[in-house]
């Protein structure tokens, strides 16, 4: 018997076979497998190795493993007990000859949709690695193949074209190639690097085309020769870049389980002479051993993972999660199986909106599952709790005997690795009930790594101009949406707190009462009268705070002396000329305080109070050391008093630049997307998630702000791709910046706590002064109240949107609002209310604005709003005087967008009239949720705007896109990121979209009249098939809305204009509706009709 590739006897697998198993007659046979039989069986594993499993009333398992090194390994179990092995079985050795050709007509794969395919191989020749083509006949239209030609990889689609690139692979060395297609964009990776990319490169698979390995058609590609195909794995989706990176590491097993796996080894399959059962791939770890060993430590490990990640969407027993569509384990029902293995598969492969979690090992996943079962299901939701019977344990996948052990990724998360700069604007809890809402943490000790790598800090609050706390040891607990991704949390100081000041003014002319108006929750937020924070100067790692205290400019710089267990904190203060002395609350009087220089100290109401006269220069020493020791130390360890040199610009901190190369898009489509790779490999390990950008005044470069506080300048964005991009870090430590705007040559950044103006005082390319242009908006610790976007009008006024709290009523007046900041920064006006999560703003010439909003409470679906000043836009949880919950009390949106179309819209942008051909003057909407660009045709009927959205015919981006600006070259530049609740999950991206020569056939205008809809397209659309359906929404305090009264609408006829660009659809039953879907050939519009003309 020379080949054991076909079963001589096909046995029917049992109906009760576990999930992710294969029938015994499967053509997709794993290389490392577990063969399970219910009762007696006979199996020939090779010519000289046969097994007779004679016990009829017991289950039997055979595991065959082919280690990377050494001979195969055999194990046999009967009745759940290991009765043979592990032992080496040389007769099972895999043939190392050329890979056999294999065909898979029943693989149920679709290369016309999104997919990921990976193959590992060695070659000294050429030929086809895999293909999707007809069983017989020559190469045909839409057939697909990845093959080696002239030593290089080529991906070809019949009658459409080919893409190739990279170095030669016919060198006999191991190589791994990955092919992805997403939204029509094909990318080819080789050994970890992208070697080719082509937009619009996809075609539907014709009927009768199926997967082949090692061969295409007789006239094309050639059979694979002079080498070995080690494996082919295919996923019916596009893996994110971080999972793709795992495919190139070790054996590539870090990525989640594929939908198809084949290892074309000529001697891998046994002959089953009798017996019924199933086959299952061997896993890296033995699942039954892990689950059978659950204990209190496992529960603790699971709790740590759950409470750092899963709780964000799923919540816990006390509070629902932030994503209502995610199952709440205390009372929900599993949609993909409730048993431990099904839950494991959900974590490993993902399911619906639940993304795969490849960062965790098998043991970590089961630890989370154990925690969910025991904490939420057992007592609260028993119908979803499945018993772990011996049979259930026995059915779990078995592990490799000699495979590489799974290793937990114990590297620090990106926010802990990152050099955040010498200071970080953030919200910090310094003690229970004591939160510095607009905090500034400043590192006091010298050393590399930025603020988080220090040993000593002072934390200021620029609302009250107090020092909130001084601490040593470790920095913070890393809780919060922009750090560990957690919802409903905020960052707390972690170290030893040497003194803490209360939430009250830090400076005064007399008393230190907090005179701010209480918010709805009784707490006080926002800047205190008489105390105006001006900004921070940075000089190397030294930070100087500037403020106007009751009309007098004050400079302050913190420092420390490492004095063992009683370190000394130093506040160096300069007071300008003033009409009267200023009082400073220094610290509680249970610590020692010494003042050197101008001024005096006294104890008052439990605190040390310093009185500083006009033009004072003083140093204040604070420590838990005894007073005499501190007095003596202050005399001998006095640092320089003069702060003025620190306010003129310091030496550059980030002299290194990082280069990447822009990637040109495919020129054949209607829209061409060039990618600008972010400088991910940078000296500061910055976590790069772009929140906004703008072009420099000369139009040659761009400034990009990252959500974790960095600001970068990138040169080369106007050059034709591929081109060198030069990135330089110019600022750090900002509070979640999500908007960038130049006004003339002034650079402004929207941060959660302020609009900051960045100033380079000595023209060395770096920011020396982060000036607080405006900080009127009140900040609470709630995670959801982002400050988004930044635009200006002709008069130089600024506009941005402030989100509301998630699932909670507003607290401060800016929650859920559109804000206008005067051109001089002196005041803020609330223009409109009733928003939930308004991701940016578009300013219109007529004095209105476009603001999108996200589905949630009081927001039944996503909205595109044309906003007019004074309007209320529906969210009762936003800060508003509106109490009427009826729909008539709110301004309706221009478009309601259902989740399937876009689960999270972002900012809108107008196409300049001289750009993009006949699309000039059109309105576009960007999508954070799915990474796409929509055209938004709209009309005004009776004073109310209505319209529709339709995707531009171009690939989706890998990340959400939020901000867009047209450059001086007429191209649309976009940037964005992913944090949570999106389909485009790459951490961040920066792109350019150019208009191509191919027709776009997108709707430029939509008009709804009695009995008809008329659409005008950018080009002729021929005679397309048309269909329409409508549905209604119900707005309530509940999260979102279903589709109510969804129904098909008859289109009785279609009339085309002479030029073929305008279609009039005869729709007798057309009526106003919250939502409609209109399919016109390949174009799908989703829109809203408020009134008919």
C-alpha cells in the first residue's frame, strides 16, 4: 500500500460530534489529528502499523502528531485512559516529496468576497500555490490563482489583471505568503512585508469554480514543482494587521482558527476499516486538561482579564456594559453556544460583532470562560450554565505532545510602553472623592521614558490652579478609555501620596472657598473665577506652568529632592508685579513646609498658606521630614530660582525623525487610495491612533494629532506615491486630542480639557509652549465625553462638538453640545444641544453645520444632522432645557442611518467645486464604524433637509476614518483610528483619496416627489435593476431601535434621461419614512424622506 490518502470505508460521524470536528470522509484532513471512535474500530495508520480497538462499549482516541523536528508521535486512549504512547512512530513519517495536487469542490469558499489566505512553502521552481478555478478547461474570466513565475509571486484574476512583487522565492528556503482581499483591495504579503497592493481587484467566483492546491488549469500557472507546499489556510474574512503579523511568527499558530486548513502531505491520512466517529485537529494545548484543572487561581486569572477588557461591552452584575447589543451574562442568552468549547470558539474566531481575541492563550480564554460561568451564569442565569460531564470533558480538543508551548504575551501594553513626554494632561483621581478633572501630571526626577517612567510627580489641576497631590513610586493605575479601553472608569494615581490638597482654589486674595456653581450632581467643575491657566512651557524635561492669578502673571515649576523615605517636593514660583499680595494654599499642615525667598508662611484652617508679595521669587519646600531637617536641607540644596530662561524655548527633545514610504493605490478604479504608513517603529514607542489633522500653511506637510497625546509633523504627503514620508514628533502629553486646525500660521488642537495653541518659540521645529487658548468647557471623569473635531469660520471663530455621558443624564452644560469659541478665545457659546456622541463638525457657508450622532439612548439609529443654532437634536440625556420627549420636540435628522450601513458615522466634508470632476460641490460623510466614505445627496423640502447616503465605489479602509480635508492638490486626505465598536479595527491610519478616470456612477442628487424618486448620477448607469424597501424607527429611552413595519415598496417603472444619468422611479406608494433602502444596480442608497415635493 503506497498511498493511504483515501478511506476504504466511509463511516458516518455521530450526530453528537463536537463542534469544529470533521467527518471521517472529509477531504480536508489535518496533518496533526485526533481520530475519535465511539466503540470498536480498526484503523491502518501505515503499511506496517494497524490498530484494533476492540472494546465495544468505550470511546477510543488516536492522536497522530508530526513535530517540526523528529519522527511522528502516536498516542492512543481507550475509555478515557492513555493506553499507548506517547511513542515515536517512524512509519508515519510524512513524505517530503513535491506537494500533491489536491482539489476541494466542497470547501465552500468565496474568493469574490473578503478573505485571507496564507500558504507556507519552499520552492526551487515555480507553479501554482492555490487557485479558484473551473475543474476542467483553460484559464477563464474571473478565475484566480496565486503562483510563482520567474521566481516571484503573482496573483492573477482572469481577464482582470495581475499583481506581483517582492524578492524571488524559488531559493529553496521556507517562505510564508498571505493574500487578503477586503472591499475590493487585494494585498499580498511575503515573510511579513506587503509586496503588492491593488484596488478594485476582485471578481465574483463563477459557478463551478472551486479551490485547488498545487494546480490551476492546464494552460495557466503550471503545477507546483521542485518544492513543498507545507500548508494552506483560509479565513472567510480579512484578518486585522496584528493577526496577520502572527502568521509570520513561529508556525503561525497565534492567529485564530481558520475556516479551511490543508497540509498536502502524501502520507498523512489513515485507512479506516471499521468504526464510527470523527476527526479533529490537535490544538496547541489540551483543552480537557485546562478545563478539568479549573480552580480558585483560574477564577482569579479570569477575573483579571474580564475586568480589564470584557466588562467594557458586557458589563457585570451591577451595571450593564457600554454596548447594549453585547450579551449581559447575568440574564442574556448565548447566540453561538453556551458550553465552554463554544464559548472558546467565539473568543477564538469571533462571532457577529464580537471580534476574535488572538492575544490570549487557550488557558487564558478558558480562565475567562470559567469566570463568566461561575460569576454570572451559575446563580444568575442557570439556563445558560452547562454541566461539565465526563463526556463533555472527553470531547474537548486534545493538545500536541511535542508542540511548542503557548506563551502568554507578558509584554507591556502600548500605553505603558509609550514615552508620554515630561508632562501629561489627563483626569486623575488623587484620593476618594478628590479628582483633578483637568490634571497635569509632571515628572520630577530626571531620566528617559517620559512621565510614566518616573519616580516622583506633582499633579496640578488647571481648573483650580492647585497642586492636587505629590506622589512617588509608581505612576497611575492605567484605567480609562484611552489607556486600557475600560468604560466607566477613570485614571487614578497609584503611588505613595505625600500630600493631597482638596478640590478648591489653590490661589486666592483672601479665602479659599470654591465659589463655582454646582453641577447637576452637586459637584463643581470648570475653571474657577480669577484663576486663568495660560499653559505650560517645556525646556528639556523641565516644565513651567503659567497662569494669571487675579490679574497677576505667575510662573511655577515643580522639582524634587530624593531624600530617602522623606523626599522633598519643591515649588519654584515667580510672581509678576501685582497690586496686592497673593495667597497660595501649599499643603496640609501635617507635613513640613519651608519657604525660601520672598514671602511668608502661616498655618490656617489646617493648611500651610504662603503669602507672596508683588514681584516675589520664592521656593517652597514640602516634605514629611521633620521641620528642622527640612530647614537645614533647604539652605544647602537650593536650585536656581530664575524661571525666565525656561520660557524662551528649550533644546529639542525629539531630534530623530522616522521615515515611512507612501503606498500607491491602484490607478484603474474611480477612486485611488494611497496609504501613508504611520511611524509605528519609533524611538518613543508612541501608540499612534490619529484623531485629527490639518495641512501646514504652505500646504506641503500635515500635522497629525494622536489620541494618546502626541502631535506629529509629516513631510512628503503631497508627493506622488510611492514617496518618502518624514515624520517628526513635535508635541506630547495632550489630553485625548481629536481635532487639529491651522488658523493662518497658528496651530490649534482640540483636547478634552482645552483648545490648545502650540507655539515653537525658538524655531527648532518642536512645541515649547502649550498655550491654553480656551478651557471653558467643563470636564468630568466620565469616559464618554470626548471633544471632537475643530473647524473655523471666516471670522476665525472655532467650532467643535462635545459628547454626552454614556447611558447617563448630563452633568455639565457642555454635555452633548455643539460649541462655538470666539476668535480671541475669551468665551464659549453653546450653539445646539441634544447630541449623544457627535464625532466632529462640518461648517457650512449658510451658518448651519453638519454633526453626526451615534445610535444609543434616545437615539434610535445613527444620525446625520444639518444643525442650526438653537436646535435640539433628540438626546434627552444631553444638557438641555427640553423636557418634551416626543419626536416633534426635536429637530429631525437629515438622514437616519441603520447600523448595517454604517455603525458609527464621523465627520462630513464638502468636496471643493473645482475638485473630483463632476463630484465637485458634493457632500461626503466619513465612517469610523466601517472605514468607508459615503456621498450624501440631499435636498431641502419645506424648510427641512432630507437625503441619503451611498458608499463611494472604493475599498474600505482597515481603520475607522474620522477626519477629512481636501488638500491643495485636490485630493481628499483622511485619518482615523479604532478604539471600540467598529468593524475597521486597525489601530490607526492616514490616507489620500484621488479621483480616478473610471466612472463612479454615484448619486449626486435625490429628489422625492409624490409617486416618484428622481436620481441624478455622476455618469450614465444604463438600465439597472431597482428595488426598494422602507421601515420605521421608535425613539425611546432604550438603546437604539429595531426596524418596524419593514416592507418592500413596488417600483412600477424606471425612466431614464437621454444622457442616461438621471433615473425617475415610478413608486405609487412612496411616502415619508424614517428609513428606506434603494438599490440601483450595484449602488445601494439608505435615506430618509420627511416630505414629498
